[in-house]
């Protein structure tokens, strides 16, 4: 018997295989033991975008790159925009780290939450999506902030700075 072609996809960091080149959202959930399948949201990760996958929606697995999905326990999809691109998410909150990863935002850019008066988001923040309307996040290159350390000007990224980072700025020879 000839070897059957295996098609692969990634779900929640786990690589799964099937013999079928086309599967449904139901198939992906069931193969991953997400049962009952209707209790789970399936989000497909794309090139700087995400979208929800319905139970009966077909997915082509034979393309390149390997399709990647996230699952969420729940019954609703939440929307947001990042730099005016639409995203869907399966939870009421999305961590800033996930926004950076899925929207390919470089670390040297700030993330700004428009709905909170252009509040700069910290790396450990989350954006709450369950409110009314679509949350809007945008990025921009971070401007350096001048601080005075031991009577010398030092330039750092805006936001929080740890004590260890401050000591390294104050005493560079001791921390090298």
C-alpha cells in the first residue's frame, strides 16, 4: 500500500496531521478533542490578520505556509483593528504580546489604544474587547526619553524601567 499524503496544520502550538487536503472547522476541533465542537471558537492566524472559522467552513491544508489556528472556549468572536487591519479574537481580552506577534509589530514600536485617549500600552497590558464597538490599536516608532542618571543624560525607551536597568545605566562598568 502506498503512503498517503499527510497534510499538517498547527493548533495551539501543536502540529496535527490528516490525510484530507480539505477539512472543516468542525474536523479541526474534533481532531483536537475540542468537544463539543460548538463550544469552541477557532481563529485562523494569517499574515498580519486573524479570522474566525465556522464549523462547516472548509480549510485548504495543501498550501504553503502550514495553516495555523488558535482555539478558545466560548461562543462569540471579538473584533479589533491593529493599524487599520481587521482582526478577530476568541476571548474577551488579548494580551499586548499577542497583538505584537500576530500583527508583526516590532519591539521598538509603541502600541497605542485609541479608545482610552491614546494611552500607550505596556508590554504586560491586555486590551479588553468585550465592550461596545471595535477596539482600535495603532503602532508608532517609540521615541527615546532623556533621563538624568548620576548627572549624565541617558536615553531610554518610554515606559517602565527596572531597577536593574537603572543600575546598568548608572554604573555601566560594574554591569558589563
